[in-house]
C-alpha cells in the first residue's frame, strides 16, 4: 500500500494529563478501506488517541495528521470538515430533541432561512435505514434508552459520509442482533474506501469487524497485527502485559432460599405482567433483547418507576411501589446503565463519588470524617483495581471503564443486600470484567442477592446461577444451574413469540 | 513496530498535583482576586481621601455584611445549580415585618424577632418546595417572591418608613462589639458555619453532588427534594437576619430598601468562581468576591463618582471580573483537560 492511502496518522504523539501520561510517543497510521481495532485495558489511552484524531484534544508533543493536514490548533468542527466522523464513548446527544433533530444537530437542513422539517425527517429515515435500524425519527432521543441512543449516534456518524469513521465502543450497550447490524454497516463503508477505527472490549466482535488491531498499553503502542492470524490469548496477553489467568470453571449454585425480593404481575409502559423472584446467595441474570424490559424491570423493583399494577414484596412484606428512598434504606442498591447521565458526579472526586451512597458510614456525630472517607474509598479502589491518579481525582477524568467500577464500588460501600446491576460491565476490559464477576460471586457467597442485567448473553451464561429471559415485558423462561448453556439462552432470548 | 518494553510508571504514584483540575482553577481565581483587591487598596489609598482611615475600614466591614450574610447561603444555592433572586425584597420585607410587629401589632420584641426569622425561613422553604415538588425553575419561583415581597412591603407601609422604638438589642445590632461592627461579626460567624457545613457535613457534600449531577445523586440515595427545600429555607432565613440588621441600622422598617441587593450577592458569588452551571464553587471565593465588590462600592463613593454612574462602573467591573475568571479557567482547562 502506498503512503497516499494513509488517511490519518499520529507521529511520536505524547499527551499528558495531570498525574497521567495517557499517550506516550505513539506512532499510529490507518489507511483507506482498513478497519483498525484499538485494543487495551481500561485507561490504556484508546479514547485519548481517538480524541486527538477527532480534534477534541491536542497533543503535548508530536504530530497528528488527517489526510496530510496537521491537526494542531484545529477544533472538532475543522477536523469534521476534513472528513472525520466520531462516535464518542459517552453518548453525546440532546435527550430532549427528536431523533431527526439529533441526526442533523447543528447542520439542520434549511430552506429560505427556516428549518426544512420535511427534508430533515426524510434524511433521518434514510440514515436510520442505512444502518438497518427501525427507530421512530420523531421520538425524543431521551425516550430511547442507551442502545437506541447508541444506534442513533452511529447513524449520525455514518450519514456524514466520512473518510475516517471513528467508533469508540459503539456496541457497548447493544445486544447480539444490533451488534451484527453495526458490524455489517462498518464492513460496507470500509469496502467503499472509508478508514475505520474501532474500539471494543469484545474480542469476538473485533474478529468479525477488523482487519488489523493495534494493542495499547499504558499509553504506548505495543503492537499492530493482523487480526486473523493472532490468537485471542496472544492479544489479551499483550493488553495485560502478562499472560491471562486461566479461567477456573465456575460452579453454579442456584439458591434454594425464599426470595428476598419478588414481583408479581407488574404492568407498566414496557412491562406486561412480569413475575420475578430474587433470591439471596445467588447471581440472577436477566437476558432479553433490546426493548424486552430489562432496565424497566430493575427500575420497577428498586422503586424508581411506579408500575400501573402488580405487587412487589421485600423480605415477604408488600412494599409501596415507587418508594425508591425506602427501598434504598432497606438494603437495595442499583447501578444505572447510563453512567454519565445517571451514575457519576463528574466534578467530584472518585472518593466522594463512592461514599456518597452512605455518608453516615464515614461521619462521626454528623460530621464527615476525612480520614474515614479516604480509607473507605482507598479500600474499594484497591478491591476493584480502579485506575485513578489519586482518590480525590475528579471522576469525570477517569477512563470509561474505571468510572463504571467506581459506580459499582458505591454500592459495595453502602453494603446493600440486594444489588441490581444494569450493564455493570459495559465498557469494561477483559481483566476488569473478571474482577467484577469475582466481586459479584463474593457478594452472592456472602448471602446477598445480585441481579445482573447484560446484553452480552455470553457473560450471563458464564456467571449466573439462574437466568430469567424476558421478552416483551414478560418473563418467558427461566434456566437454573446446569440448564444454563449459551446456545439455549441465546435461542430463548431472540426467539419470536 | 513491536515493542514490549516495560510500561511507564503506574498512574497511582504519579505527580501529587494529580487531577485537581477544578481546584487548580479555583486557586488561580482566588489568587487573582486577592491580587485585584490588593491593587484596589493601593490605588484607592493613593486616590481616595480617607480610604485607609479606621472609620472607613470599619464602614467597609459593615457594608460587606449586608452582602456577605446572605452570600454564603447563596453560594450553596448556586453550587446546587439553582438561583435565588428574591433577596433584596426579602430583606426589606423582614425589616418592615419587624417594625410592624413591634409597633402597630404590639408583639413583644423577642417574639417579633422570632416571627421575622420564621417567616423568612418559611417563605424560602416555600420557594424551595415549588422547585423541588413541582419542578418550577428556581428563577421563576423566587422571581414570584421578589415581586410579591417588594409589593407587600410597600403596601403594608404605604411606601413610607415605619419607625422602630429603640431598644438595647437593636442598639447592639446596629453598633459594635469590641470595636467591630456587629453585622461584621455575625457575617464572620455565619461564614465559619457555612464553611464547615459545605465541606464537612453530608448535607454540604450532597449539595455539591446535586449540583454536579442531580440524577446521579438521586440514584445514589440522596434526597434531592429535601436538599432543595433546605437550600432556599436558608437563604430565606439569612435574608431575614439581614432584614433585622437593616432595621436596626436605619431605626425603621423600610419597604423600599435593599434595591438590587440580590445582584450584588449573586455577583459576589460568581466573581468568587462559583459556576452558575452548578457543581462547583467555594465559600472562600465568595468571601473574596464580597470583599471585592464592597471595596469597589466604597471607593466609588469616596471618589465622589456620580451615584448613577457608580452603577455603570460596577456593572462593567463585575462582568470584567467574571470574564477574567472564565478565561483563566479556559486556559487552565486547555492546558490540562
Ligand atoms: N480529561 C482528563 N483529565 C485527566 N486525566 C484524563 C482525562 N481523560 C483521560 N484521562 C486519563 O488518561 C488515561 C487514558 O484514558 P482513556 O480514556 O484514553 O482510556 P481508554 O483506553 O479509553 O479506557 P476505557 O477502556 O476505560 O475507555 C486514563 O488514566 C485517564 O484517567
Ligand atoms: Mg475509552
């Protein structure tokens, strides 16, 4: 391949943040028609490299070029004009605006000075059709849930007909069927000569979508290699810097105890007569496709939403639906699926973000005890291996996966008996995933109940003692113990009515 | 291009400045303000006759208290992403209430004071409740109070001052303790209380969390509504305290007093580096902001600047100060964020 094929390039790039060198002397180039995967642990520097190439950040030293133009001093708009379209790791849509408006954000079609609504809607429909997704372009983005929003972002980037398409964990909240669509779209645009940079923590997905992979570790490029010939084991070893531990076969231990939390015949917008039992001492997985009611189930159980009808019992007693504060006080905890909007308080330190779930634990006679806060936070930062410069570092500056771990740490701090985890491994690297699974297992062994919602059926099948499959807002199947097999769960989750 | 060299130092033991980006900006802003206040002092002592005199310095302290007592509470309101613009009318109304209660309504003085404080607190809590329960933007809820309280105060007094009978308590409020003006002492005490509350209590930290991300705070189990009600109850209460100080100073209840006070208070908070977007701010900054605004006001009077033109100068200086603040944080942010 000739050098004229190089679409984007970084030469000897270094980028520092206070306390961290996010990129250190990085050389990177991507060519027309190539799909390049970026692999690395949480905090390795993948998103930073992407931000440099999209003009959102600037190198401290070295050079970044897109189609031969240096990005020094250019803003995201200028870089977009060079043909770069980026889907950032964190969703960046305006929730109050419709899908169509978001797709054309800032570049709304106009005729004679006024917005051309007809053209906008038509263009939006076309953009959604292009990625093979059926979403109402008139509905507000905020009503879509994470998966829908992610698809809208991808549609928006693809619709710009870029020469370089950058996708930072575009599929982190998508389930198998939608991931398939995204992969097809990426392959199609690559065949048309677009260069693609693709970040994901899912190896099987990388294998289907990428030609080459660049492994990043602690801000350095370890190696760039063809995906087809490299083994997963080899790649993971490069990411971690050590050989990965062999995964011990997990024994499943479905609990025989009476349910600590149960729901009967829940009906709401998305729920349609849902029954579920959550037992202490086990990990209960909830599987289902996009829109099957997984998040809604958790929200109803924890009292964030009030179902139209149905009954919820906690430790045998009926509870008032929608009594969120009371449920927290009685030992429930929930990590939301959208960590930036509902999870983190970005300007606050990691330490305070963790202890916020129970400030009494770190107070003495009503006064916060700095020492206690530091100790509590430190312990959890170590326990979950959260990568942060200091405990007091504003959490908004942590890499995505590390933010996710801190949100989980919050409920470990609160010591909740019933943990409802909505996509807790979203955007988390292989090693950290294992750490999170281990924590879930520890909690279950400790007699707590863990409810695990994930769009990755593989991990559910791997970790759970029992799995409930949702479809159309109802529990349609339950598998426990040795009945749990990946293929079976998968088939049940995507089966039609 | 294959390298498997050992990787750089782990982030955990990196550079002790690590990540306190917001704090750095805050520090810069505070240092800048201190610098500005020093410059003001130097310039004014050279140009304004009597600026450095003890009497004038004590007068500055007394003036500072008019803004300061409420500004501490306002800082938390703004940190929480809210705003309270009802301060001026609330202060005037409280002074009128005291004069009416002790005079016309013959309520014993001590009880009248308690009534004033309670009414202030409840009015604020009411605005907070509108915000918390029905999601009425706090700007609108307090705009309602702003209009209604000014109107009520003027209506109750026909727009005339209502004289207050002097008594020992009022004399102390209007006077000095050990040579320091009483309002300044109250201001200092309230400041220390707020400094403590903001940094060392669950309530204070919850305010920052709510301002930083209300939804996340709610999901973490913070009672966001309760926090919002308390926030406005405190500004209401402290506005009432200010009203008592005003009444003591003027010897009357005055429905037309404290016009535009809310803007001085908000300006002091914002100059101090507290972000109107919420989630970020410092009481120390506000303290400096109060000092800055008060010294400018005092200087303009001493320099004999036309009273109307004083407002123009102050407006320009306030916007200028905030602009510098924003530029500073941008530059700092661009370098390290
Ligand atoms: N704005 C910022 N301020 C300070 N540090 C930052 C900032 N953004 C990123 N960092 C740090 O830079 C390092 C690299 O972060 P980056 O987001 O690139 O990681 P990543 O590889 O994308 O990880 P993940 O898989 O978790 O998304 C991390 O240590 C992170 O804490
Ligand atoms: Mg990232």
